[in-house]
């Protein structure tokens, strides 16, 4: 079955054409894309910081405009690299699917975190105080930059090309593990927190990409999860304490760390792992029904004829 016909196009031409060592070409192309887009992101970020310094201000509105510019540049460069290196349109970034995909992903992300927080409060692990007014732009900036850019690197590049090299299940495990390990440098991180992130987010985000053949649902989920966690509930986001929120979430003394997530926050909690696993399973079932798993059983098999 053709990947495009199944709604999932991971590349099969030019540098990714069938033939000897396609797995190695796919991995080399993955590294090249990460380095090129990462360099563009770093350079643009440095330029924005210098501009903010020259203007004598570092305001949230300036950061917001910088976030949108960063997203546009990185996504545009990705589209260009796919067009030149893989000889195809980047269907995973199909603009016609963006609004619907973002909305669906955001709905899932909001619903999932609200369920997690409700479980934490009901179990006695957390208490909420509020509401109280709080500025919103800083959390919007954080959620947009992390959601769009992390999904571009982790799902559109790394997950997709490891899937091209070795198949869907190794790619799922590798990208989830990498996503979890990437959070070990965060404040208050523990090995258990990294495992939790890998399970609840790494698997569910990749599964959303598989189910839709686009990155938009994963982006919407990621943005909404981070924003609701930080701005609405005032919980730590991957161990980082956020400033200003509608409610404030506090871990109750004596609550077991496996239940509350401890100092890392709700993302390391048992309810988050359970909810994330259920979302991942549901998305994988949809992907299977759409043929996106069957189409990738043999990721290096040449097209017939």
C-alpha cells in the first residue's frame, strides 16, 4: 500500500529512494535537517535577542512576534528541504489540514489535562486556589514555541525519518525515549519523570501524527497541554515553575510522589501516564484503521513495478 494513499507520506524519492542503505540515508538526512533548521533557529533567536537589547525592551509582545517569526522560518525551511531533498510536497504540513488538526489536538490536550488535574485534586494529591487575574502572553509564548518547534523536530523530522529507516514501532519507542530523555536536564527532573514524559507525551504525540498523517494535531495537543497546565492551573511545566496563572496548583504535604509527580509537576504523575497511554492507544487504533501502520511494515520495500 502506498503511504500517500494511506494518508501518511514519509518520503520515498531522491535521498529516500528505495535501494541499498536507505536506512543510513534516512538517518543522515535526519541529522542534516536537524542541524540546518537548528542553526537557523539559533541564529534567528540570537538576532531577536540582540534586537530586543538595542530597542531597550524585552516585552512579551516582542517575544510573541519573535515566536511567530521563528515558527515561520523553521517551518518554511523544513518545507524547502523536503521539496529539494525528497522531491515531494510536505504533506505533513498541509495547510488545508492545519486549522482542523490544531483544533482537534487542542481539544484532546485540554480535555486530557483537565481530567488529569481533576484526578489529582480528587485523590487529595493537589489543591487549587483562585481564580485571580494574571498576564497571559508569557505563557502563550512558551506554549507556542514549545508546541510548534518541538513537534517539528521530534515528530516531522526525527520520528518520520527513523520510521523511514527502521519502521513504525522502533520509531515510536526511539522518539518517545528521546523526548523523555530530553527533559532530564529540566529542573527537578528524575528518571521516573523522564519515563512519564516518554509514555504520556512521546507516545501520544507520535500516535497523533500517525493517525492523521499531519503534524497539526500533535502541535495542537502540545500547545494546549502546556498552556492549560501553566496558565489555567499554575502547575509546573516539566519541572519549571511558571509565573502568573488563573489558579495555583499546590502539592499537598504527604502526597506520594508517584501520584502527584512531586517537584516535577503533574506530568510525572500516575494519572498523566494513564491518560496519555489511553490517548496513545486510541490514536494508534485510528492509525491502524486508516492503514498507516500496515503501510509501514516494510519501510524499505521498493514500490511495485
